[in-house]
């Protein structure tokens, strides 16, 4: 149950937002700009107005890390490669079939880059 102050605050917020043209004054749905007017799904139309607003935000320069080397980012496991018999491979687990079936393990040999999967 809302207190009287909370109820007044909610009502004034709705009236304030409806007055800005973002929400329909008839049904309360969000209005979208189309051909110079705000249009609601109920058919209500409201003029946007002639004053355009531009919002500019300052974005700080961010440091970006560039990887120039072939650095292994996937986890490794000990499994024998079917091509070169190397004993180590990178792996990733994906749900390639329906949720009630086990996930698929995809391997890539660390030595020869051969890829294979296990279901």
C-alpha cells in the first residue's frame, strides 16, 4: 500500500513525463518520432516542436591493448591428438544440441592445430 506522499509523487512524475512528449497523454504508452511528430500505437499524435536538442558527452581516452603475438587464451587439457599424437590440446565447451543433451567439447591440437570434437 502506498502512502499519500508516494501516491502524489508517482502521479506528478507521470504527469511530468507525459507533458514532455515521450508518453501518450491518452493511454500512457511510449510515443515514437515519425515524420516530425510523436506517434502512439493508439493513434494519438503530438507535435515534436521546432527546437532540436543535441546532447554531447565527453568520452575519456581509453587505453586499448593490441595483441600482436599468437598468445594462447583458451584453456589446455591433456588429450591425444588423432593426427599427430601430441598430448596437449586447447578446448572449448559449447551447447550445440538441445539443453537436455550433454555439451560438445571442441579440441584444437597445440602442435598441429588439428580440430576435432567429442559429443
